[in-house]
C-alpha cells in the first residue's frame, strides 16, 4: 500500500449555506476556521466546466474539512448537492508534486480507476490543485489528491470545548463484499468484518433492537469504519435512504460521554442512536452516541468512550 493513504489531509464537504454552517459550529465552540477569499474553481481537461464557490477550512477536533458552497456553474460539488444533499463528498490525500501525483494516478489506472475531475481552487494565498478519482460508484466516496501551493497559512490544533479527538472516518453502505474488493484493487486493505453484541440500544431516545456489521480498514492513524445495517432502525440505513451510500459520520473520542451528550443536547442537537459494546465495565468495552448535526452541514458525529482500567 502506498504510504500517502496513511493520512487524510482533508474532507471535501458540500454545504448549502457556508455562513450558517460555520456559525453553527462556532456556537458549539469549534472556532478554528479559515475563510478562503476570492475563490474560483477551475477544471482542466476532463469537463468543460467552471464554478464559482464559497469555501472555508474548518478544523474540527483534528479533522480538516473544506466546506464548499456551490454558487454558480456546474461542478462535481453542485451535482452532488443536487442529487445527494449536504455532506462529505471526498477524502483527500496530500501529494508534494506532479511526479508523485502521476505515480499514484498511474497505479490506480492499472486497476481501471481513472480521473473524474481536476480542479484548481484559486485563493489569495495561492492555489490548491485537486485531482478527484472515479471511485464513488464502486467505492462509495471520491478518493482525491491535492497539491497545496498556498503560503503563510496559520497552524491550527482543532481545539474544542470537549477536547474531542478524531478517531474514525465512517461510511454507510448496503453490502461490504464488492466495496471491500474494489478498495483492495486500488491498493488499500480489504475490510476486517466484526459483528459483536450491542447493549443499551437506543434510537432517538427510545429502546430499539437494531443490528449492524462493521468493516474496518486500519491502514493509518485514523481508522476507516464501514457500517452495514442489518436490522432497522439505524442511522446508517437513514443515511443511505436520504443521501445514498457514502461518508456518513466522523467518530471522536471523548473522556466523558455523558458530559458530551449533555453538551450537545443543551445546544439543541439530538442523540440519534446510542449503545455500548463489549462486556460492560470490562477491558475492551465502551459506549457510543451519535449526534444528529444535519442542520449544520448534513453530517453526523459519533462520540466514543472506551473503558479505562
């Protein structure tokens, strides 16, 4: 596996109203944002398209998101928004130069994976050059690369009131076999499937007898979790119904799950699904709670607490 896949540089995330999404996250205490001024999105070669967008980087507990609001023109982002609604579109890996980019795209071409879009995002601090690969149909998200030519960019830590730390990029899919095989052909690991018991199951505050399988790729510092609904109701099936298969949530470790739940509920956000895994109170056990943040960008986050001896 190519080492470039060990780290996700940014999440491309399409929103309807950049200002209201940013304001919502700031109100939650996620204040590290970098608005990109005078942004133009220019494509090269694959499609005759140009788009005007608004965009901001947001540093959310160690995950870097590029929020993109399509304004005019047709691009991969406006098409996704029109078809699927708000949410994360792509995971982007950084590359140093064109030579490294060519190496990666040639490797993918040997697996019959081509480019679907190439964009230059022009900003006042320099350009970001994106290459988006044609992986959405079979792999359920767009894989992409960026050459970041900006200068004078401040450093951010992802600080937030709950000291949340990113631990998962997570996807909702109907079936794992073909998706796992596709990513193996692209040079990423096949899925490791788990199907363990879950206790204290709740769905929007009521007891529920849901079930799911999980597929894992642990090829970098942050795990990829593939969520496969088996028995409803689940937030994964909800996402597939409303948005299609794809990136469904970001997972975060928290030190006090109950405190974190109270924090989001005080701020007007519902816990959509929750439960626990492992043998309660024993090593290897833990609890989870999904927070419905769809009104500020279409995404869900998962709060994760692991038992500490």
